[in-house]
C-alpha cells in the first residue's frame, strides 16, 4: 500500500523518524493505526456500558434526556482522547 502525506502530517512523521523513535514511516503509521484501533475498542466498550446503564434505567422508568455529542465528549475525555471528531 502506498500513501502520500503532505503538510503537518508529513512533518510529524519526518520528526519521529529523525528523533529515532521510529525507523521509518511504515513503522510510525502501523503504530498509529494500532493505537487508534485500541482506542476505538475502548470507546465502543465504554459506549456499550453506557447503553446498558441506560437500558436498565429505562426498564425501571428512570429515563432522562441525553445529549449524544456531550456523551461522546465525556467518553473521549475518560479515554484521554481530546482530538476526537
């Protein structure tokens, strides 16, 4: 697979290679993808946990309004992922 990056993304990769943290761009990209996958799995688990709580509350008649965007921000904060989309 070949990809081309420019601008800030390319600068970040080049800096990581120059610092010796990664031997090449492929290793850096692989690490980032694996970290993203781990983050995504944690986020999905957290969301499923919140859904389970909500379903339990709904079954008991304890419903409250929920702002989905606010919930997503809270989950990202718990997972220490401030640059979410």
